[in-house]
């Protein structure tokens, strides 16, 4: 009888101090609540710099493989974002290029911005520019940051970005936000 009471007591303690906390921890969400799920084909970016504003609009993508004249293959994901502002069109384009021939497409994960100190042929990395006429007549080019692809399908690409852009006059902008791009028609 004494052994049964000890067994029940130990089992109860194991359940209370072991199993219940494990269930509580396993049930917590790992979702990032500050970036809500966007509708298909849209983007939402916060732009900070000389002017601060939101860039909300349409998001499309193209996924293609290019072969240069020497036969080298490059997988390219071209992301195209345009504002829904009727006054002035604002454009942000980003290209993620990968020369990994064993992979079919650009992969899920974080893609760091690389310095572009040569022509774009055989470029492996992330390159981008923005035409934001409301800020400057000069185009902006991506200087640093990263783009994270969270999901990629044949007709949809989800992700987020945090990049710093600069123009020829040295004006800096920081863009941060998320996108849910549809395939370009």
C-alpha cells in the first residue's frame, strides 16, 4: 500500500512539474505579430529618410534561369513593387541571382546585399533600385541590408526586406516591410 502511494505521488509530481510545462511551452506561437499576412499581390513598406512615408501597392515576381554565352546558368528572382499612389508612380525592383546549378530556383532564406562593383553579367547576389520621384529625381540603389524569402511557390513569393538605399547625391533611405508577390502576367 505504501509503495502504491509513493508511485502515485511521484507520477503526480512528474505530471505537474514535467508534462504540463512542456505542453504550455509547446503551445506557444512562433509567429511574428508585427508583420501581418498580406493579400496576394501586395506589399507594405515603411520608408524612413529625408521624408518618411509608407509605400503600399502591388507586388509581382518573375523566376527565370538565364544562360550566358559561355554556358553558365544563373537563376534569377526579380521582385517588382509599385505604389498605388495616383499622383506619382513609385517603383522598387530587386533581383536575387544565384549561380547554384543544382537548385532549380532561388532558395528560401535570407539573402544579403552584396557590393556591385562590376557589370551585372554573372552577378551572384542581391541587386536593386528604386525610383521614388516624390523623394528625389535621381534613382536610389540598394546599399546594404537583406531580403528574406519565407515561402516560394510557382505562383507566389512571400518575404520581407530591410534595406538601405542611396542615390548619387548621398541621400539615404531605409525601407522595411513585407510582401506577398504574385507571378507576373
